[in-house]
């Protein structure tokens, strides 16, 4: 009797989940994947759906749009009238996607690997005069995490206002003592497990993957690095950690600052903009840039559209560096079309594994990419974690978004896109150096071992949530 009742409950729950997936999933592929999983293995799929089902963000999407509306009054520096027409045209779609203007006069510095990145961040914090805004997906209580905390505490002791955010899932191992030490020293560090819109266990699928530091409204960084010793290459299994951050000065800093203000408001319900400096002016000889924030609360799938727009604008080449390669159907088609049209399409990804399922699923896409002419490079000198896009000779983007469905639709991400031949040349040289430490994939999936042939196809079924 009890078994029969449990069976009825399970079937009813599975039916509800199937209907919810069909009516609320962000993509048809996601709806199909969930439906197959729920029908084939309801005892495992029903609990998974309540944790990872994309419909869970519907209410929060409306709430986050209220946050956006509440911060629309901030007077960001606008696009200058003398912005070069070519740059305005190249960046126009990204401006529309991000809802922010193209701004000229930005100074850039590419920070290659962890030492350069955190040397720059620590120096900026040490020189802060008014405030520091910092946000990372992962913060760990290790040597780098301690050094980071020490810098923030020292800044707070000088009278600098310090505000810090981290993601509950990405920083799940961070002990409460780490936060308490900072809070007691005067750092404003809201509990990632609490907040106005706290990420409950039923919403762990939606994560804030941004990694931004803003100092005095005049200087900012974003990129792939988190605050952990691993990002300095100290993990004995992963070895050298190849990553890229971007340091910026100029009006684009205000756009990154706006993203922090919106995340802070959504988490705490309080506004920061009156206390911040929004007047960063152009730097002589600087580049044209625009910030593209993206996340699961967007009206459109900004993350997916960002990559689609970048790929389809290419006429000569598209080089993408990403640790995870699990594209949706539209992005996959765009990559193939660009290659078939004669563009040099290269994907640079790691050979080593940090998350097995995304790494495995990628192999289910490689054969059709390669058949269209896409070249797949596997970075061998440690683990590669950078998120970089290069289009032709004049367009490049650096930020936090990966070439996968999670960044397309599930995570909050940020990319800064720049139209400038000099900057694009720097990015090209950096990626060429990385490719020198990579091997070209030349084996079809059918030539791989049996476990990979089977596993890649099964993992691809989970692509909508990887």
C-alpha cells in the first residue's frame, strides 16, 4: 500500500515537472533533456529538477528588473559624439545587448596569470582613497585569501569604505570566521547565505560568476581569476593556471561599477550610488569599449546572444578561449557557418580536467565543428581558464563568460568588449603564445576510448545545465 502511494506521488511529481519543463525552460533543448530524464529516471530526475530546473528564476527575474529600474537614474558617462563610426558600428550590437553606451577613452592593461592580476589588485586596494568594491565567485581561506583579506582590512582601517560580495555556491567552503574577521574590521560583507534574495537550495543552479574590483570609481578589473591559491598555479594536480584579467581606467569603469551596485542592491536591498564617484573621464588615446552584463534575469538570453553576435560579425577570424565548450544549437551553427565561410575559427580549451562532465560533453561537439573547418586547440601547459574572444583584427572581449550553456543562461556574467586594432593585436599575440603550448585535436570521437565515446554522448544530454 505504501509502495503504491509512493509510486503515485512520484509519477504525479514527475508529470508536474515535465509540464513545468515544457512551459518554462529557456530552450527547447532544455525542455527535451528534462523530459527524457524525468520519464526515464523519475526517482533521480524529480529532486534534480527542483534544484536545477530553470523555472525557479521567474520571480527573481522580475525582482532583478525592479533593481535595474531603481538604478536607471544613475548618470553614467555617455558615448561621446566623436566616437569613431567604425567602432560605434562594431560595438553597436553589444551596446544594445548590455543596455549600456559605447564609451571612448579607456586605458587597458591585459593581466596574464595570477601573479600579475593580484599584484595589480593589491596595489590598487593599497592606494584606495575613498572606496573599494570587490566581487568574486570564489573566495577561499588560504594564503591568497588571507592576503586579500589583509588588504581589505588595512584599507578599512585607513577610513576607506570597503564592500565585498561572493557567491554562495562558488564560495561554499569559505568558513564563517573569514567573513566575521572582515566584518569586525569594518568591511561590509553581507552573508552570501542570507540577503533579500538569498540563493536557497532550490536556486543553486543560478550563480553570480562575476569577478570585479572597482577602486574609487577610477580603476577596475574583471576576468577569470578568483581569490584562491589555485589561481596562482599552486594546485599540484592542475599545475600552472593560465588565466587572464583586464585592468581598466576611463568611463567604462562606471559601467562595471553599475553592475556591482545592482548586485549589491539585489542582495541587500540598499543603494550605493549616492556614495560613489560616477565621473571617470576619458583617458587620452584610450580605446572604445562597452560592458555587456548578462544573467538569467535578462529579458533575452544575453550570454548566448553575445557569443552569437561576436561570431557572426567575423569576416576573417574568430578565436575563442574558454575552459568549457558546451554551446547551444545557435552558437554551434554560428561557429560552423563562420568556418564554412572561410573564417579562421579556433577554439582554445584545456586538455586537463577540473570539472569532468563539461569537459566530456565538449567531445560530443568537436566532430561536427571540425568537419566544418573549426580548429580545436587543447592547452597542455597546466589548466587554461581564461575567457577571451577575438574577432578579426579590431574586436576583442575579456571577462567571465564561458562558451557554455551555464554562462549563456544560468550565471550572472560580465564581458567588456573593445573595438581597437592595437588592443586586438595584444590579444592575438597572447592567444598565439597560448596556442604554442597547445596541441591540435585531430582524432574523431569514434577513435577515442569506449568510455569517452559513450560518456560524451550521455553528457551532451545534460548540456542545458552544464
